[in-house]
């Protein structure tokens, strides 16, 4: 499970050089929103070079969407052996995925890269994207997971931001649902833009974790540790999960169905959830 997905502006030399030292699970070199029009070409070249210099890291690139004049040039410059995946913005229909899948297949063949090595993470940022989310998630085996772009989504639907995020509950829950139905990884939650507000980030990340997201997009290094901690099970949760799995395994061997653990009734769904907690903590029972 990849918890922290950190955006790095593709045109910022200082941030690019510090990328490898960050403890984020995923580094996303950004060629879209964080780069001005006048710096698009330069940023593309810088990101291409930094990917080669940070081998072994989970390097992703957010390219410009396919309606722009930068889409093709971005792909031809940054596709290489050490690229893990593409963050594709403004995905509205499955045709967006079909097109980029075809181009990636051609480039992998051209550069002798293993077939389907480069994954795609579609950013759902519009009403159209949410409406077609299941089709988008099911279109290509390159689709690793979906990600949510809340700011553009609110703009598209004229949604007023709220303190508790209830205005986005439907959209977030639908992305979790369609991801499960499509058989892909759980989605990645949107950025929390007020990076100085640690309390607000914690509340937002806790909500995303409860809803079933696997992690969160980030825009500042200070957000990494907070998100990694929230999306990781606590020691109390781990110990309880161990007790549940051990007790339940024992009753299964004896032919029993449900079992009580610390006053709680444990059946198959509860036991499976406990196993997932241990899996996320990299503990095997």
C-alpha cells in the first residue's frame, strides 16, 4: 500500500535535487499545474534527467492532459526504463486511457522496455470523469489505481469547500467503490492545500483512510510523516488484529464459526479485516 504520493515541481531545481531524500512512498514529478507555460519544455528535460539519476525510486510523472499541445512531447521525453508510472490528469472517458495506453505500448517497444511496465494512474477531476470512473478503471491493465483531484472537481461542479469535507463524500466513496469493483488498488485521495494546517491535514487524511483510500497526494514535505502515520495501523490495532487472527484461526481448526475476542464477536468479515491490517503493517500470521 502506497500511502504518501509527493508532488515535485518539474521546473524547480532545488526541489528536484531533494526528491530522492524524501521519505514519501511515491515521488510525482509534475509537468502540469506546477509548471508555467514558458517553462514546460525546460521542465520536461529536467524531469527526464532526474528520473535517470534517482533509479530505484518509485518515480511517477504527472504529464499534461491529452487536449494540450504538451501531451505527446511529455510522453516521448519522459518514458524510459526507470519510470514507474504516469499520472494522467483530466481523465473524462475511457478514450483518454485507450490513447495513452497505445502510445506507451509503442514507446516501450521502441525503447526495449518490458511490456506494460509503465502503469497509469488516472486523475478523476470532473463530473464526466466520476460518471465514467468504472469504465476508466477497467479499460487497461496498466491502470494501477485512481486518484482524486478535489480542487478541479469542486471547480467543475461549482461546489463550495467545507471544513469537514462532507461535500465530497459521495465522489470519494464512489471512487473507492468502483476501484474495488474493477479489481484495482484502492484510490489515492486528493491534496490538502493548506499545508501549514497540520490539524486540518490530519482530519482530512483520517477521513480518507476511513473511507477506504490507500494514501494521499501531497504538496509539501511536512505532510509526508503525518500521512504515513495516519495510513499505517497503530500498535494497538496491530495487537488487536493479531489476537483476532490467532483466535479465529484456532476456532476454524476446531470447526467453530464465530468467536469472542475482548468482548467482541468475530466472524469472517472481522477476521479478514484483521488480516488486512496485519498485511498493511507487513506482518504475516
